[in-house]
C-alpha cells in the first residue's frame, strides 16, 4: 500500500455547530509524508493533525496551536481516515469544521468528488502490540492487538428512545459508507437549551442533529438506522483515532466513551513503545483496509 492524497481541490460551505456562522472549507492535495494539516487562513496559522495538538474535548475534539483552534474535527476526520488519506491540507476561514447534516456522509461525497491519488511512498501503520486501556468509573476505551481494524461500542442511556445499544464494526470503506457514515450526532433538548444560554450550539438544528426530549425523538423523519446513536459513536471514535497520525491495526472497544477518553487513549498508547510498532502496510497485513482503499480509487 502506498500513501494517498486527493487528486484535485474541492470545497464546500456550511454552518458551524457552535457559532452558527457560515464556514468555507477547502481541501487541497499535499505531497507525500506531509500528513494532515489544518490551515486557518483567517489567522494564517497551520495546525498539524496530532493528539499532541488537542486543546479541548468537552463538546467535540478541538485542536489548536499558538492560541488558534479548529473545533469539531471528528466527523471530517472520520471520513478522511476511512478513505485512507495520508496527506491533506484543510483550509478554513473560521474556527469550526462545517457540521453539514451532523454525520460524515457529506465529507464522503466531497472526497468522492476529489478522487484519490496514489503517492510513491509506503503507507505507515500503527500496529497495536498489547492492550492499552483508559477508564473513568465504568466508562472505558481500549485498543487491543488484532490483524485488522475493528471497533466495538456499547452505550447505555436511561431514555426510552435509546436504551442500551451495542455495535461491532469490521472496517472497510464500502461498509463504512453504508453502515456508519450517515449516522448523525445527537443531543437532548435540555442540553441544547443550556448550551445556547452559554453562546454554544447556535448552529444546531433538526437539520444537523438528532434531538430528543424526555420521551421521544423530535426529528420528524425519525432515525436513519434503528441503532443510529451507537453507530455515530463509532463514527466519532474513528475520527478521534485519526489523531494517532496513521492507519491503525488493532481492535477498539468502548463502553460509554467520550472524546476525552479517546484522547486519553491516544496519549497512553505513545507513552510506552512496548504498546505499538510502526510498520509499512502490506496487502495481506491489512486486508480490510485494502478493500476500502481499492473502492475509493475507482
């Protein structure tokens, strides 16, 4: 497997979830070994995608540098990771990635429009060598050794429309697009009211999130999947794991995990070199990832 970038520049305009203002986002190809870089053109600051640049995880995954930040990167990065893109410049004119419909499918469509370009450099893979776990009470997130990339997530909400849900996903791109990418973010009406009182979630609406009151889902169209809530948690986890900086060979498992726990997990992996090794990707080594990459190239 080789590194890849996009074949041509593409852009879109959408609303930022928290400020509620229009944001223009442009994706441009980068040379091999460049990595993923966010560029705030309004501040002339570049922020490389890295767990070391995470500055906030309370409401979303936020990266920053020199006092400049980019918020809500996880949905975009979930799609970028799933398309196997190693090198990409993401240009923004504000401090949020556009929320679009609250899922990752709009970014998948944008990447399909851009097409992919294979680059003459080997793709690096982070192979998990032993289990690494972070925990907060009963909540936890872990990565364990596996010969492919897979994710299992369990949520348990005391709400009649959600309850306990579990989903296990063995990664490849066609399955990601079909099973995960369209799952929307969700929140409760009382949370939205509080956030807006704090000047947040000003761009949130039934067009870009599933909203629930005490008993039911308020979106008139209902759910896209019966278990859309837990599928979105997997979407988020893929985006958060992208901050490891390369493809992952290992199995992720979580119970009620958050952006914060995912960030702690990425930190803990690199705390001990016995937890991982960095290898060059080979077809047999990472078969599921190859299926996705081939699909994206077509």
